[in-house]
């Protein structure tokens, strides 16, 4: 079964370009926003459903306030270290791709926190005056990676599959 193949420590290094790609795309899009929009400006991409709105978030996820930028940076570093730990303790390709997405996204937002003590956000999605908190490419990859991990543990890596005997 493909999703259960074991990956060696050396083979895990081949997953790092995924994280670097996510970091690169995240930082590239943020630079584009900072160079082409004024803080607070909003440009319609798909009507009122998707907009680019340039904001900076000094707080934690979804703008929640947990003690300011320093606390948010420390929490980001702790979460990043935990995900790295999970990555090196995983041996399944599907989860390694998922964790690579999360690592790349975490690096993108951590880069912002180190450089600016806040995160550059610009993707605004919603309708009829209701909008999801503004986010960025890094946030998107973290969300995709977390969704993949949940799918893996709920639908792919079930206890029934581990106890199945191999078919000959």
C-alpha cells in the first residue's frame, strides 16, 4: 500500500524542497503586496468574494491577542519545533508531504515575525459583508497540511488497516 511505505531519514531530505517552495511563494506574494499596495488598500479579485486587502497582523492566528508580538513569535517557534519533531518521527510519505506544507507555512510566517514582529496578510474571502479573517499563502499551506493530516488519520491510517493480514 503506497501511503504506508516507510521512508528513511536520508529520504526525508527530499521533502524539504516542498517547504522551501511554500516559503518562497509565500514571501514572493507578500513582497508583491507590500510593493504594489498601500497598507489598508483593498483590490477586488473575484467580485466581493475574494479581495486582496493589505494588513499586518501583530497577533496570533486569526488576529487573536495572546500577549502581543513577542508572545506570538515565541508560540510560533514552539509550534515550528513541534512540527519539525513530528516530521522527523514520521515515516509515511503522505504525512511527510502534509508536514512539509506546514513547515513551509510556519517558516513563512516566522520570517515575517522575525523581520517585522507581525505577519503580512492580504487574502480576504467572504460575502455579503461577512469575511473570514484575512490570511496569506503561508496560512493556506498550514491549513492544507493540517487538513491532509486529519484526512490521513481519520480515513487512511485506521486501526482496522493495521490489523489486516496481507493478501497473497
